[in-house]
């Protein structure tokens, strides 16, 4: 009884605080956003995008830049766009590719942080409240600036205890009110019946109802790339695969040692050269301390890295337009379950980790996410390990604030720090607030390094990102009508490239079919077409990993499909970049290693190898028989020629050698180019337990068995027994 009274008391207290907060917020609803927008006019962008070769030429020219930004993630790209649109001569260098780190491995949400607001209200923490308010303002700005890459997404919070209904309702309403006139859409309550109608996979036992609220969703890697390309169109020099090796210093007029440039290396050509700059911004996320120690080897580390793993499941795990929030997992973290690009994303974890360029998901983290989402799905949805299509780990760069004496506590918001030599470090924060972080950083840079911008204030909140200027929700129809693209492909191009989709479509090759007229898919299960590879090279993709991970999102959606599409992708890139045969093989090897380690392919394979054979005697006898039907020569193993012969029996004689190898690789855990009986039995056991979703080889063996049984049945029924005819 006491606990029930406590719960009611907490609910009442939350409602009271929420009402006070609402009143306080309503007074500030009339934001000056519209008025300011009329006063400021962002500069016009250039119509043409210069090539990477021309960008490198500009970087190597020896001219002094006002700002040199290190890091091509969301924050670095945002800083480049902010600086160049203020009229500063801007350069950006990234050691790998744009968004190659944490910025492409997020939950894909644009959000203020429901959990942060809960802590702000219950703990009367004004700092957390201010952080949420800023994020909600920036959420609206992102949705407006890149409408093709970002869209509102309803997220359901299921409630399984009656007292939580008013508690969560008040909390979510406060979330709406803090957003003020920049709110996406209003939240609402759903009855049990309505909740199950919208999210039929939800567990119905003890369900009291649900609260639905709205946040934004984005394609994070393409968003980051679009910001960098927008900066390039405004005149910034942006170069990926260029690493900073050293920072240069000189004495200023007062005799103080200040930064004046950097020694960099272009990994594509191998050239090492110097870049002069009046100001250097460190926007390297988890690698913040690496650059800080280049500036001053004695500084204390401030980055506390945390691993956040996400998994991708088939699209049928969630409705097309409804996400799910689990507010209280077993380790206290929030887990999201979200539809994304026709698949389902689940995550994330939060574990301390080492800083690395190649973070890898672990089996324990994958199993944790699978176990948590089982708690919210009904019994009809069997959550299988084999349904994990892809898995990745991103390093969350939590930081302690070097501006404060107490460096033990982690900063909840982003921090901007200016070193004695004028290194401007921007650290912490999150994807949603990248634009505000960039604005604060450039403000600090202008002040610390005495820069003279044409425009003293940022204009990025009124700027359309690459592709957003001419985009409309029905633009894809013109792509279908004008170019003869498949509807699914046209929708994908419009959402990924915005008004640049027409430029992509013009590069598409003829299919030779009546319909679609153009647009050859690089994988039958996904709407990616050949033209995107060619266009991706013009978007500064330099290798196969750049293409499959960030220009296309194939490796994040389905790691096996990415592996299968690699040869086609490398062939097209080879044509564009004039790769030799050896270089193509090198690219396929590097991309395969990336898929195996960072995208979860090796974890999936290791899971298969650990599975013990759990089959009945009858099942084992059935599978041995099927195996022997494929192995007609009784070699004790099945070769690629056996698979080819079996496929010919079912009319698939035109299958390519690469496709045959794909079928073999699914089951060849020993990696010796052949399928042995124990591998086949292990696969069938994995399918039975759900550790593996499917196998084309297993289906082929089953069809061979069915064919033989049908032939045997014909032989048993003689003409005499059948009555001599009809």
C-alpha cells in the first residue's frame, strides 16, 4: 500500500511540476525565430561541386586559411559549413571518410532526450532542462533544413502499470511544451486496443495503453555528407582521407606560441605537405585527446569512450511508421526499436571501451539487445539470432570538461575549450545539436584567434542542406515519369539525394527491359542502382568501404547483401577511378574485412560455428539422405560443381559463378571451399533453433529430396493399378 501511495505521489508531483513548467514555457512560445529569419540571408551556394582532385589542389596551394578543421564527422562538417557561410576561408581534413566514425553509427534519431527531461524535472536540474530545450530547437531546424533526409517519426511508449499512464503522459506533454512552437507534432494517449492496432507485434499481457510522442529520424551518414557537400558548394575546401600528422606553431606579436598550421598526409596519393591556418578546430570526437596531445603532450585526457551497439532486424519486426521505446531495461538504459529504410534498428548498449578506428560489436551486446526486445514483443514474434542482418558499434565520446577544475564529472552537454596555443576543441554533445555546437565553436574561434568574418553571426539555421532546396514529397513521381525508374528506386533516390536525384538518374544505364527503362540494381533486394556508384565517386568516395557504408547504406542494412554486391560495386568504381585488376582485388579484400569485423559478419559466422547439433535421429537421417542426393559422386563433401548441377535440375542453369560462391559461403564455416556433412547438419540445427534465419543450400537439398520422392511415387503406381488410364 505504501509503495502504491508513493507511486501516486510521484505522479502527482510530476503533474504539478509539469504544470508549472508548462506555464513558464508558454510565456516563451513566441520565439524570435521567424523575425530573425527575415533579417538574415544566407549566401548563395555554387551550382557546381568541385572534384576531390581540385579540393586537394586547393589544400596544397600554400595559401593561408582562416580556419582549418580536423575531423569530418557531424560536428566537423557543421563547423566547416558555419565558418564558410560567415565568409571565412575554410578547410576541413578527415583522416578516413566523412561520417566514418560515430556519426554513421547512431540510432538515426533526431531528438531532445526524453530521459534527460525526466531527470531535469525530478532533479530540478536546470542545466539538463536547457540541454533538452536546445536539442528540441535544433531538432526542428534539422527537419526543416534537410527534409529529404529527415522526417518526423512517432514513437510508442507502452505502459504495463496503471499508475504509469498519468506519470508518462505528464512527462511526454512536458517534452512537447519545452519544444514550444518548434514542436514536431503533439503527443497523445492510446488505449490498449488502439496500441495493438498500430503496433500488432506488441506484447498484450497486462498492457494498459500507450503514449505516442514524436521525434525526428534521419539517414545519419548521408546527412553528414550532405553538410560537408553544402560547405564545399559554398567554397570550403573539404578533403577526406587526409590525416593530420603534426601541428605547427609560431610566436605571435606578443611572443606567445600559437598554432599556425599542420602537416598532413593524403592517404590516396601518399603526399605529405603543410597547410597554413590562422585557427585550428579539433572536432575529432573519440580522438579528441589525440589532437590535444599533439598541441600539448602534458594535457590530461578528457575523453571517456563508451560503446553503443545497434543491430538490424528484418522490417517485419516493426510497423513501417511507428517506433518503440523501452524506458527501463535491465541495465537502466533506454532501448529504441525503430523502423529504418524498410528494416528495423534496435539498440543501444552502453559499455566502457577502448578508443579505436575499428570498433566491433560483440556477441554479448547483440544478445543483450535481443533479450530486451523480447520483453516487449508478443509470443508470435520469435526473436531469432539468425534474424540479425547487421550489427555495428559506435564510440560515444563522453568528455569531462577541461574548463572546470573538477575533471572527474562527465559533461552532459558539449564543451568548447580554447588551449593556451589557441587550439579550439569541441567535444561531447550529440548528433541533434551538431549545428548549435558548430555555431558555438566558430564563435569561440573568431574571438580567440581574432578572425574577421564577413558575417559576425551564424546563418546555418536558415540554410537548406544539399538536396533539400528543390525537394518535395512527391518529387519521386517525376523521376518515375521522366526517366522510367521503378517506383521503389525513385522513392529511394528522392529520399537519399533530394533534388540531386535527377543528376543521379541521368547517369543510370538502360536495363534492356520494357520496364523499368533505366536503373540496374546492384542487389535484387535493395533499391540501389548502378548510377549511385558513379555519382558516389563524385561525392568524394575513394574506396569500396566509403561506398557500401556511407554513400549507400547497404553494409548497415544487410551485411550479407553488401558482401554479395561488392564485385559489382568494385567493377563500377574501377571504371570511374581507373583501378587495375590488382587494385580491385585489394578493394574487395579490404571491404570484406570491414564487413567481417565492423558490420558483424564475423560475429554472425562465429555464432554458427559455436552451435551444437541438436537434431533428433530421424532428422539426422533425413538430412544425411538430402546431403547424399547433392553429393552424387559420394565424395563425402559437396563442391561448387555439385551445387551448379543441382541448380540446373531446377532451371537455374544461368546462375553466375559469384552467386554459386555466395551459396557456398553461407554454409562453408570451415572456409575450405566445400560443404561437409557436419557443416550441413550444424546449419540445419541452427535453422531449427533460430540462430540462422535461412540457407539457400538447405532449401536446395530439400527440393532435391522432394523431387526424388515425386519420381519414386510415379514408379510405384503401375498402369495396371491405376486402371489403365483416366
